């Protein structure tokens, strides 16, 4: 459900947990989801680094 966009706090309530930490113990993302998140972060970091490099080039 989390991979489909359901908020972890809604999952906590759905599971009947009193504490979000309990929900986190049982929350496991699929390998595909983890890979997608890493690819997204890499792209975001790459974009930020290239923007920073452009600013430095224009400054000099």
C-alpha cells in the first residue's frame, strides 16, 4: 500500500498500531521501489551538481 502512495500514518491506523515505530518495523519496500528511489535521487543530485558547476563557470 505504501508503494501505491498510501501515507505511513494511514497505514499505522489501518494496521491498528499505537506507535508509528511499530508500523516502520513491518514496512518493507520492494527491490524495484528501492531502485527507483535511488535512480530518482541520483538524477536529482546530478541535476543539482550540473547547475552548481554552471554557476561556478559563469562566475569565473
